[in-house]
């Protein structure tokens, strides 16, 4: 399938467009399959999207049939300022929980962080992903994978996505769904879904804003195919649809 492009003048309008798309995609999944799974991205860009859901969309969807997973997470406790889970709680979930209406509250499955045992935590989260997606490995179809309905992704100015950072081990992993990835530039582990799992999803959406990302977007789209250097190039859904939500500042000129 060809990429779908949504380009807006500014980050606020990108978040608004992405929110409309996300709600429509969730409603479609609920109509077709009675449930929906979303892998959330971290960092700062998606915060406004999550705030818009909390402000405008809590009653537009039966969120109790929606499972939230994390596409990546920092190797820190959930109450740490860097926690992607904490960002989603503050931007969205606390307001949903405050409604005290089960229909407004998604099923939330954060990574159970074990700071001193990241590999263990990653292995455990793989089991969570398989459980939540009703997936069991079967010998008769060794290529089968759990299928997420929606994956949200950001893009770093170094062309990383999720926590698939340039020249790191997780970029080349082809037999895992979720791993602990040591990132030298942080001298720390990050927890991340692999490209294998992301590419099995039905819908994958990059949300990218700001002039600092233009060069990375250009490299991912038009640069030499070198996914170890530009990991976001790995994101090519096998059967799903890839969306790019960009503001004009992040849009390459060519
Ligand atoms: C994270 C992310 C990461 C993020 C990009 C963009 O945990 O940081 O998942 O991949 O999406 O680094 O981050 P910004 O949105 O803050 O620019």
C-alpha cells in the first residue's frame, strides 16, 4: 500500500488531524473485530494528541474495549519524569479515570519496568503483548505474528523511531517482538517493540513536527537505504497502511 500523507500548518493541527484519524480507526476496529489494540508512542509530540482525546473524545468510543500498549518505554519507574507511561497518564488517562465511567477508560498495559533487569522486563512484556492480542506461537505457521490494530510512532532527528536507535542491536533483531535495547548515547537501556512486530500492524502512523525533524524525514524517505543508520526506514507494514502526519516545518522540500 502507498503511504498516506496528512500535512498541516502546525503541530496543533497535526494533533487534531491525528486525533480524528485515531478515533475513526478505533471505531472501525470495534465495528469489525469488537476490540482494538493501540501501541502508543512516547516523547513529546504525541502528548497533545493524548490531551485532545481526554478533552474531546472520552465519550465518542467505548474505550473499555480498547487496549493500550507501549511501543517503547524508558527504563525508569512509572512515576519518573521520563516515563512514557507517566506522560500518557498525565495527558489522558487521569482524566478518563476521573469520569468514573467504565466506558471512558481503556484497558491499560504499561511495561512492567524492572530497572535492573531490562531483558526480563522485555521478555515479560512480549507475553503481555501476545496475551492482549490473543496470540500463541504455533508450529504450523512459524511466520505468524500478533497483529496490533494501530501503532503510533515518533521520529527522532537521528531517524530513530520507537527506541530503535541508529547502530543499536534492536535494529537488526528479527526474531523478537519486544526487547531491551542498550543505547550508548544515553548509557542506558530503552524498551522497544521491534520492526517485526510494528510491521505486522494494521495501521502505523508517524507523527512528526518541527524543523528539527525535516532532515530525518528526508533521509528516511529519500536517503540511501541504510536502516542501521536510519532505523525508521525499517517501518514498512507488511499488509497494513502507513500514515505520515506532519507539519509543514517537518516536511522535506523535495
Ligand atoms: C521516546 C519515543 C521516541 C520519540 C522520538 C521523538 O520514548 O522518546 O518513543 O521514539 O517518538 O524520540 O520524540 P519527540 O516527539 O519528543 O520529538
